[in-house]
C-alpha cells in the first residue's frame, strides 16, 4: 500500500511540477525556495509512510481497544476500564505539553537539512 501510494503521488506531483514552466518559475524566479524537487520526494515519502501506518492503525485499533476493554471489564468491573481511560487522557495531555518545544525544533532541523542539500 505504501509503495503504491508513493509511486502515484510522486508521479502526479512531478507532472504538476514540470507542467507550464513551474520548474523554471520555482528554481529561477523564486530563489528562496531551494531544492523543490528534493523536498517533493522527501515529503511524499514521509507522507505516504505516515498514511500507511495510520491506515493500518485505524483498521486494527478499534478492535484491539474493544477487546481489551471487555477483558478489563470482565476482570475488574467498571473501575478498571474507567481508570485506564482516565490515565490515557492525563498521559496524552502531559505528552502534548512536553512535545510542543520538540516539534518546533524538528521543523527548524528539517528546514536546515533542506537548505544544506
């Protein structure tokens, strides 16, 4: 699935990139946009890999969640599943707070890597 999506998306984006002198416009007239062809390839690869993982998780996760919620309820009653979901919510909020500075650093790193190439 990942390879198929990547091939199709790369072909479509490169067709649009080379159509109507867009290549010339981006590389000569807009010099602030450096390495657009490399950025297209890298972004497509990351996007397709992420979409592939997300699609498989979206298919599997609801069944896994339902199964383990049932097993937890069967073992501990309502207190078990409720405490697990509360723990998940609190952990997600803490994770978001801790990840915000890291995300901005990763964006800057990607920009610098693009400039380096």
